[in-house]
């Protein structure tokens, strides 16, 4: 398969996969939920990412589910991350290329289509399958103290590279660089991203959802005009805890 044919196949598969966005929902308590399975190039997937992010802007907390996310494009990591901060750009990550012997930088964007999320709570769900660019997303947000990471230690792949087609049936991925975080001056290679709240991948969602409901209750319980929202959050928190007890 030629390089052009590989690219065409990738674009078709990415489109069929809705550029990684498998589920975008508002859940009881006004909690946003995005099940994101891949970070695709924003040249093709940026519009879909914007459509996914903008309905979340009116939620009170946001959960990104990266438990089945194998990574992808760092430019999409920067694009989505930019929604979670104000418009002043700042350095997210650097990537050293051994082949070029140079350093490229990834920054948040001064403009995103639609609104930004402000400083509302963000949670990121991880598993031992969370890999590469998905790990960068979690690692960046953790070190920037912008999100709470909930779940398992991630797979530990921080070295970018390229796939090389050996023949019609086989290809090989060869790393040729490394990520360098500006805060830690290192990366997650071999160690994975350590969650702030460790739990199993099966329990990660309910753990994060409980924390998000508590955010709503604690933020609005003194404001009478939000009584309806607090009541909704309290009811679902009670149901969640009862279900845990029964299990």
C-alpha cells in the first residue's frame, strides 16, 4: 500500500470513527461526559472536536473518558486542551526529534471556535490501555493542576515515532524522539501517568461522577436559585452510593 493510499485509508477510518468522539452527553447533575477514543489531526477532526466541546460549555463539571484511547496527534491534544484555559497561550509540551536533531513546542491556542470552559472542574478517566497522546493529555492537565486523573496507571508511551511499511502485510513502529514536559522536564515513558485517585478502570467512571456531583453540591448549596440543580445532584449521588452498597 502506497503512502497516499495509507493516508486515504486513515482519513476514511477516522471519519467513520467520528474522529474519536464516541459519546458526548450531559448527565444528571449537569455533568458533561465525553468518551474520546483517539486524538486525530485537527485538520480533519477539528470541526468535530469543536462540535463536541461546545455543548459542554454550560455544564458544571466535565469528565473525559480516555480509558479506551490509544493516542494520536499532539495538535489535537493542544486544540482540546485550549478549551480548558483562558486565551493567553502557554507552553504545553516539547518534542525532541532525533532524526532532525531539533525541538518543537506545543502551545495552547489563542482562539478556539466557540466558548471556553473556564475554571470549572475537569476529570480524566484512565486505564492501562490509555496510551501516547492520550497520556500526554492527562499528564499535561495533571501537572498544570487543571484536572483530576481518576483510574489506573496508564501504559507509559511518551516517545513519538513513525510506522514503516515492511511489506504488504507487516509494518513496524520505530520511536525517533521524546516528549519533554516544561514543568517536570521529563515525561511518562515507562512509568505511565499516575492517577490522582487510583481505582480500577471499571470503577473509574462512578468514582469521578461522584466527585463531580459533590462539586455541584458544594458549589451551589448556598445559592437558592440553584436549588433544583443541587437536588438533582443529591438524588443521583444517593442512587450512586446505594448502588455501590448493593454491589
